[in-house]
């Protein structure tokens, strides 16, 4: 798969961040640390990438994905006890909105890094 190497590098960065910070910080702290770690790996990182949502041809709101990596992969970060189905659904909605094929949901949780890979089109 064409995204395999890139997603592995992103996941590796998440483990580096978790190894240094552990659990318990706000998502914004992990986001800043991920930007540093991904940049050290020479990856293009766009934080807070805007996503416009339209209804009946009218813009009804702007949302922001946590990270867009290499113009290809959406990364949503969490720092919670457990990921829930709605977090996965939110990521798929972002994939559809930005017309990207793959996203990673990364939780810096109490038992370590939890990663869910989501696709715009179910595999």
C-alpha cells in the first residue's frame, strides 16, 4: 500500500512523543510535540488544516483537522481514557470533506499509544 511507510513514520513519531511525555496532558501539548517530532523526520506538517462544511450549497461551518501530513494523511489526536466510535466517524467525515484516502486517529491514553487507521472508502 502506498501510504504504509508514511503512516508507520507518523505512528513512530507518536510513540516517541508518548515515551517522553506519557499520559495526562491536553491534546494541544501532544499536537505541538507531534509537530516537532514529525518535522525532525522531514515530514511536511500542516496543523489546524481548515475544513469547510457545506449544506445545500452554503458554508455552514469551518472545522479544523489536527494535522495534515504530506498533503495526504489526516491525523486526529486525542488524550482520553478510551477512543469511542464517534471519534472514528468524525475522522471519516474529515476524510470525505478533504477528499483524502487515509487518516490516523491517535490517542495518547493511560495505557500507551492507541492508533486507529481509517479509510474514506471502507476496505
